[in-house]
C-alpha cells in the first residue's frame, strides 16, 4: 500500500517520512492529507510499503495545549500566596490520544510506547513508566527518557509536566506507590496513599496476577472533568476525589475517595491488562471496576460499609434504565460523541449490579475463579462480552470446584442436584452466557409479579417500563435468579426463572413472602392480591424482621409500581408510615429519595397547600431521627453519612429547630473569621442556612476562594446556590463558565444546584439555552457532564408548558445535538412527570388529608 491512515485531531503536521527497517537508504517523504470530520490523516508514501516488511514512520508536528479537559491540556492553580501556576496534563479516554500524537487511536490497536519529555528544571515530568535517564540539554532545559511501556491501548498513555510534590510507600509486593499534588496540598495526600497501598495489595492477591509495572502514581489534577482516569501506572484524579483533610473532610468524602481509588486500581487489571475490543463493550471495563469497588473495599475498609452505598446506586441505575431511551449494556457505537455517551449509569452501575447478581448466583468462589481465568487467558489482549461468560461457565465446571458437576457435550456445566450442595433449585444446565445475554443485550429489567394461592406461588415476568405503554416490550424475557424468604423461614430459597410464567410450591402456607433478598437481583417485584398489605403490616408491626436492604428494596419497589400503574399512590404512602420508626441509613435515604422528588414536582407551583402538607409529612416521618442527631462527627461511617443527609434535608426544608441550631453555628464560625473548627458532617447544613442572608453569602464566598477551605468546596457551592437572590445565582453560573473564581470543572453541578432551587429553576434553563455552544465546546458532545446538566436542569419539570419549551429548544439544534440520549431522557422524564401528576395529585391530596 502507499497509504497509511492514522487518527489525528488539531495537530499541525509539517513533515512525514517512511523508512524501511534495516535499510541503509534514507527515508522517503510522505504527502499528508487530512480528513477533519473523521479526525484522520492519510500519509501517502512516494514508494509503496510492501507486505511483510517493517517501516518507521517519522512525523513532525506541533499543537497548542488544549483548552478543554481532553487531549494534552492546560490546567492552572494558585499557590497559597496567590501566584498563578500552570501545568500540562493528559486525558485521552476515549478518543483524545489523537489530540496529542498521530496514532491508531482504537482500543484494539495495542502497542508499546517510548516517551521523552523536555521540561524546565523547576518542573518534573511524569508518565506511565519510571524515568530511566535525564539529559541536560541546556542550563534550563532537561529531557527525561521514560522506560518503554507494556503493550497497551492508546487511551491509557499519560504524561504530566508540573511542579507537584509527592509522598511514597512500597506495597508488600514491592510496587512503589506515590501520590502527587500541588505543593500546598501535599499534607492531604496521606489517606489516599495508605488506601492505595492496601487496595493494590488486595487486587494482586485476589486476581493472582502480579501488577506488571514497577510503580503506580496517583496524581490530583486541579482541573479535571471526570472523577478519575485509570492511565496505566499514572492514575489521575479530580482533587476532591483524592485529597482528604483529616480535620475538615466529611465521612462521605472518605467513602468517595476510597471508592474512586479502588475503581481506578481495579482498572489496572480490568481495562488495562484486558481491554474491551471496541467501545460497545465499555461495560467490561467500567461495570467491572465499579463492581470491584464493592469486593475490595468491603474487605480492605469494612468500616465504610460500602455495600449500603452500592445497593443505593443500583436503584439509581434502574431509574434511568426504566426509560424507553435507555440502551442495552452492550450497544453498537461509532462516532466519538456516541462513544462518550457510553460512559453512563448503564455501563457503570447496571454493569456492576448484574455482576453482583451473577456472583450471588454462581457463589463467590466460582465467580472469582471465572474472573481469574478470564484475566489470565486474555492478558494484554482485547475481549468481547462472550469471552467473559465463557470463562465463567468454564470456572463453574472443574471438578475441583464442584465435585457434583460435569460438562455435557455442549460444553455446559451440568450439576447433579444433591441436597447439601444444591445452590439453585432449577435448570441443571449452567449456561452463563445464555443467562447473562438476557441482561446485557436487551435494555431495561424485569418486573416479576407474585401471586400466592395457598402453597402455590405463581410468578410472571414482563419488561418494566415507566408509564403504561409496554406494548413495545412484548418480546423481552430474562433468566432471573430469584431469591426469597417467607414468614415461616428466613433461610434464603433460590429459583432460576427462565420462562414468562412459572410456579413455586412452598412446603407450607405463609403469611408473607419477600423476593429479591437483600436486593442482590436487578429486578423489581409486585405482590398481587393482598401481598403488599401483608408486607406493609409486617413493616408496621416489626420492621426489624427483615434486613435494612430488604426494607429499602420494598420502599423503592412500591413507588416504581405506582409509576407503572400497578399500585395506587395511597398504597405506597401507606407503606411509608412505618418509617417513623426506621433508624437505618439505607431505608431512610431510600424513603427520602422517593418522597422528596414528589414534593419537588409540586414545589413552586400553585397546589393549594398540598406541597406544604407533603413537606410537613416528610419532616414528620424523620423528625424523631433528626431531633436525635448530635451535631458532631461521632459514630460509625453510616451514622455520619445519615447525619449529614438528615441535617441538610431538615435545614433546606426549613425545619425550625435545625435552622436555629445551624444559624447559631454559622454565627460562631463567622465571628471567628472562619477559624472555628466545625464538625465536618454538619458543615453542609450550617453553610446552607448561613448563606441565606446577603452578609452570610458574601462571607461564605470569601472563604470559598481560599486555599484553606478546598476540602469544603462542594458543601460551599451547594450553600451558595441555595440563595434566594437571582442575581447571585446568575453570578455563580457565569463565574463557573468563566473559570477563575469557580472552576469550570464544577460548572455542571453548580447549574444543577441552581436548577433545584425554586428561585433558580428558570435561570438555569435560560443559562443552558444561552450558553449551549460554549458548554458543548468545553465539555464535549456526548459527555457525562453535558448529560448531567441537561437531565439535572429538566428532571423536575412537570407541566405541558415546560415540555413544549424543552422540545422547542432541542428541536432547534442540529440533529447531532437533538439525538443525544440525555435529550431523549429529559423529554421522556418530563412526559412521565406530567402523567404522574395528572394521575396521582388528587390521591396524594386526599391521602395527606386523611393521614397527616
């Protein structure tokens, strides 16, 4: 061939030559043609390149540092004495390596990379590998040569030039771990360093595969769009996702940092060592890394009770996955915007939830054996969905694991049932792929309807879709690993449902039956007849009979069934009455996340006082719990997280005792000019109340701008965006776009905070419309940041006028923008909200009148 096509974006190529390896002749020049729309260049060589021969392409090019958060981009920070300092950092996933160097920028083109960087003496350079030598080019210029990388995809290449400082430790397996930060924040790096050492050691043992590089650096970047990035050997993080100040950081910050580090280090195996062949299977990277957060942190940091947090995220994924605009976990994608859209709740969280379900089904040992087999077999290679399922099926066959099973002619694992070892009560063929294809190749999830008639439990499955239109999903069928407990037995029973309808026969009649034990399955359950009444009675009489996960699961399911018109809203509200006695974090937060959005749909609309009554009802449910909170940092992580949420909720919703206490704390803090040390877990509530006055708001902003308060930035941003002053809210968003006082990386959640404030609801929408092009330019079409803004600004809309203006604006844009999944989700959510209000508002009003 005479043509080599490479990816290339915003690079100015001045010269290209091709040289045959081993030839003494000098290289011949190549013409360069650029196809901007495809982000490609073609190099046309003067002589054809012959098959079977090796050539070196040399390309000279230049480029400016990117002004976005992708490619090789510029980041800045101010030192403690106010000096503006600049660094340069990379972020390539998914398709931005081509912005730094011409390359075959697709995950299946794995290669080794040799990197040299020239820098000033005052800076240091980092890359995936350690420096092997540094050469002085002049009194002020140094060239660092990095060791050649292992074979890897382009999106994992990374380099940073900065004046960062670091601290280091060696793991028990001999890997050097370092945390790099801006010099003034190095005292906040200790927690991350200790967590990374523990976690990397855990993964090496769990996967039985040594970490292949000599070092692992974790760098906190001042300007960073996503949470973190798993570049091999040089993981990069948003500062708030890595830095922990023991004096000032909250419990939720500690949990968040630990999970992010666990996620990025899991990627060193899932994603880096074994990589998906193409972005349609991104979930093989992201679903796994999110699932491994649960597996690793529950063992390395048991006090964080990560399982509570994990299950709450599954509820969040189901909310998005219930929309018609959802997509299968594995979905065809082609252009960069479509690829970026894959980095969503379905790939990450649904992926992790179905893996958790599979682990429960196969048992932890078999599941782990399957993972290890998969990682060992495909090291330094690329994989597809089915490679994982085949590895799992293989792992569930060897007789060393299951003395009672053998492979049949089709390669399925056949289990001989025996009472002591039987794990699942149906289907002796264990075909993991057939089962898991039903969860990865079709969107959404099943609704299982349970009808008890004497000892017979009749089961039916259908596709759960919000609203009444389920005609489009008639062909959907899942293989569902059902689990259940009953009033007669708390030992977990198991049943694999593979048909549309089935029957379980119980040994005796029962008062109640609860499916999806501890919410380990990704499905929801409707109890026909008086099934729900029995469960509601159980919660009223003795809610501790079932686990807190099961209670949270019932709270979630009952409200989802209202959306599907399977249950009345009054039945769902009846269930919430027991919550006056609830003390555990999972069900309390689930109750709040079902009830508060209903209040939000009514808030700011003339609802003849119903919204006020609903707010009072929600506060009354949790009043005892709120009143019993100490305003301190005492207790377990779960207790601290609950306190943080409860106090902020109470203060935001104007619960008088909370307002008075918070205002008192804020006054003391203001008097001390910010030097008083407030308990970390009450800061959000204190700032939220203090920022309501003009003077308090200005004081809060003055502290927000200081380096000393960087650990509290998000609490302060939330408080600033709760102001009743439209001018102040507008100023916040404008500053976020400008990027000096408020970093542009924080603009997406500032806009969403403002949108949730009744005074800012319309402002945020106008801001989105007027600055759409700038937002797209800065955050890229298809990115999760853009999706967060679009859905966050519109998800409370519940009138036909709201719907019309959203449709009109997005309809006026070019097709690529209109077709964004987040736009479809926003429109569908508003339609759903309108329908919900039309159907349920009068019933809510009546129920509150009778019960509150």
